């Protein structure tokens, strides 16, 4: 399928930037807007954008996202903002006769105790993980909106559910980032503190400021402030027990999967696999491989050459204990991942260093 103009909502984010680069490398005309240029929570502004640009395909990669701490603290923001973004973008896509929509969700849509590996039909079969329930409900609403528009109006809107992602342009915020980028930054800073390299620490903080640390802070004040995030000289403290199992996918692999689906997979291709009722037509995107959070921490430490200690704060929640994707549908539709985790973590850390 060919498109004249593709709008990537969230084109500067982890996945959106990778999708944009992938599409441009294939010669497609891609448009995007920063949050300052277009607030996706503003329905009138979204309508004006579609009136002016008239895209014939939309990739909805914009979302209000964060890690377990942010999901726990800002529950209203996670459900309200995501529902509003989806309502505005998908609604205007329909009203402007967009030919194809690709909606990006998350595998957190699945029940906490879903059978492993998790297939698409596990959706809505039992309770969600409490810590990210508002975000998950918003994403379920988005995929069901796509499915329902297809069934009622004959549109071609496809929803994909990626596993945990990491890669260039990731969010390394010490409170609101996901587990892998947060771990990379914490290990990096702990290594610098352990070596007494406050020049390196200040370079990191200059590139990605921490609100609790002022530019004029002393070395002692910086060390004290970082300790509140579990970062100490030669030591990091991570949330939970380290026992949960997680799957990770390199963001540029995710982008390639998304572009493959955008260009080659239709809603009809997916419904052809449905045995009875047409439901759960979204597509899991992942590697089908997993490791424990403790194993991930050890891999990050090895990659960064950190020989300090890793401790676990078991008073903090683990989240879902296991969340592995069944990627059979994705493989059937013609795509498999290429970047394995050890190589991906090395690429991520190299990219991180290049931004300091």
C-alpha cells in the first residue's frame, strides 16, 4: 500500500522517531508536530491540523507514558490524557477519510495473571495489574475503538501492542522512565560517583536536569540528592525483588514491524485468522524472549563495566511478575525481530553517552 502523506503523532518519541526515520528512508512524505506546535489534548487544534495537512495515513505513537512510579502516582493523568489523545486523533482520522491508521498500545493491556506467553485472545479475561490499570484501560479503549470503527464503517485501522521498548531517544528521567533506560542511567551515575568523577556527573545532569538538583549544588548535595533515587557511589538500589520476568524489544525493530504492518497488513488479513467472533484483532509485537529484572540489571552493569553492588528494595512493588508476548500472529504476518538484548543494551548505552 502506498501513501502520499503519513502523519506520525509523537514523531520525537522513542517509537515515533524510529518509525519516522524508517518511513523517510523508504522515501515516504512524513509530517509531525511537536507538543508545542500541536497539543493533541486540544480537539479544535487537532481538527485544524487535519484540515490543513490532509494525511492519508496516521501512526498514533503519541501517548502519556511512564514507569511504575509515575503510573502509581498520576493515575488520573494516565487515563484522561490517553483517552483524550486517542479520541481526538482517531476521530479526526475518520472524519478526514484517512485510509490507514496504526494505533500503538502496550502489552500492559493484558491481565496480571494471563497465561504465558500471552496471546491476543487473553485480553479482558481477568483483572489487570493494579499499578498501571488506568493506562491499560485507556489503551484497551483505543484498540477497541479501532476495531469498532472497522466493523461499523469499514475502515482499516490496525492496533499493535509492543512489549517493553528501548532505544535511541528513550526517556531517562529518574522518576518517570521505564525500567531499562532508568537502570542504564542509574548504573552510569553510580559508576561515576564511585570513581569520584563529579565532572562526569555534572555533564549528565546538564544534559538531563534533575529538578531537585540546582546548577550550583555542591558535590555533597548532588550525592545526597541522587541517593533519593537509589544512586550511591558504587551502588544502586532498585525497586522490588528483581524476580519479575520481562521481554524487551529494540525500538528500531519495533519501528520496522510497525512500518511492515502499515504497508502490508490490513484489518482483513487479521480477521481472516479469527475463528468465530471478530474481536482481539490487535497484534502483539515482541521477541518472544524474556529474562528477570535481576538478570537485566546484571547485563546493564556488565555493559557499563560497573563492578559495584546492586541491591533491591523489597518494600517497593514488583508489578506484574511475568509478561511475555506470544508473537505467533506477528510471525504469521511476515515479521521477526533482529536485534538481541545484549547488542541492544550496548547500542543504548553508546547512544546515551553520545548525548552527554
